C-alpha cells in the first residue's frame, strides 16, 4: 500500500506551510500529492505550483469539478500539467454537489452518472489527439449547423495514458467508476465497512468492463492525528467540525451523499440528528452529536502502533493508496505527522 498527501483547499489557513508539507512528502517517498477545489481556490494552479518545486511525487486533482470546465478544457489542463511535471499528473474528477454546481457554476445538477460518463469519454478521446467529435445527450462536438470543425489537441501529452480517477460515494457512481476509471477517490472510508460501501460496487463495475480490481487504485482520504492512545477521544474531537460539515451541511436535506454514507455504515439516527442540528444553525450541537466511534472509524488516530494496525485493516480491505490529511497546530506538527505516517506504514509491513 502506498501513501498520499492531501493539501485540501488553498485559502484554508495553512497556505504558508503547504509547500513544505508537499516537499517533505516528496522526500519521504509519498506516492501522490492531491489538491482540492470547491468555490475558492482552483486545483490546477496549486498543482502547478507544487510540481515546480518537487521532484518525484505525483500531483493529482482531488478533484477537478465537472461542472466547472468543458471536458476539452480539462483535457488541455491535464496534458499541460503532465507535461510541466514530467509525467507526474493524475486526473481526479467529480460532479461536486447540487449547491455548488447550480449555485456557483450555474450548471443543472441532473443525470450525474450520464454526464460523468460522457465527460470521461470526451477527455480520453481528446487526449489521444484524435480530431474531436462527439454526439451525446449532454455534449455534442462540434455544435451542429455552425462554423465549428473537429479539432485535435496541439499539446503532446507526456504520456499516452494519464491515470483518471473519479470521486465516488453512492453505489451506482462507484460501479460506474469501476467500469470507466483507473481509480476511485473515497472519503469517510471505514475499513470495517469498506467492502459493502465501496469495494463490492467497484468490483461489479470492473467485472462489467471485463476487468478485475488488479491495477485499479482504491484511494481514500483519511484525516490523521498522532498522539497517545489514552488521548484518542481528544484527538477525535479535533475532527468534529469537519465531520459535522460533511455529514450535516454538505448538499441539501434530501441530497447529502456523505449523510447517506453514514447511514449505510449503520448511523441512521445519528446522521439524521447531525443534519437537523447543522441545517438549523446549531453547528456546535451537530458536532457534539457525532458518535466518537464514527470519527474513529473514518480517521487515523493515536500512536504510531495504533495507526499501523489501522493501516493493516485498510490494506486488507482493498485500499491501495492511503491518502493522509495530517492535522496539527503548525508546520512542525504536520511534518511530524507525515513522518509518523511513513513509520506506521513500515511497522505495518506495507512499505
């Protein structure tokens, strides 16, 4: 199992440290450095900045939002980043959510599976440097009856095939991801529930495409906090606002994918209470309502030895790249967490 690092969103308060974190992950042999975007910083700019100042570590978008860019633009960006980084780019895509898609981008959040499939088709076709033409439900290239003509990408990508990942949570999205992508970006993954909440659906998609999970990258992100095992409860409290935001506040009352995931993990009543409190404005109450077990199951907390045991559980469940989001109260804490991650992987016998 490999390790990755997720820098999260630029502008989240740790910007001045993020380059040092990426460079330390590069030095330690981490496999990939991901950057995110929502409705603030864009991931492409951050990744180009990191790529210019690292040597070995891959850079990845987790995610480029599908409603934010035309698929041909994403192909251009992917080819450019792969060229600038010397063949180190990984393309992660996702549909975002209804509030961001419709509120920020003005793109209707409908038929996300069909839109994703067509988007991937167009991106991959453009990357082959064929003349681009496409007829689908959501995109038609060139537009009929106008001056447009099929064009081909003028940039020569560093590689013929850039690894393509999809951020997936729901069963149908996971199955399609297994069918059409090279990897899956997961969030709030519990090793105890990973088979039924993710792996089984990915496997079904691979089988539909006549493939197995061999070579497919299962890549969840887990917050990491290192400390004494007796302090696990206090470490878990650090992530209450984070968990409350996603389970309680992401999406709409009827369409919160993270809340639905918590329900599938057996936290139906708790997920409903967290969402009710969060959407009513009681964010502290929502955070307090999160069971400690839910946080512990979806993060890496405690000593290096305890984290090593959890890493073994994730590897046994089918994870191939474990992406860490280290918490800390400053740069030195975050760097120490990166080093602890490497030590735990070695102790787990997974390096």
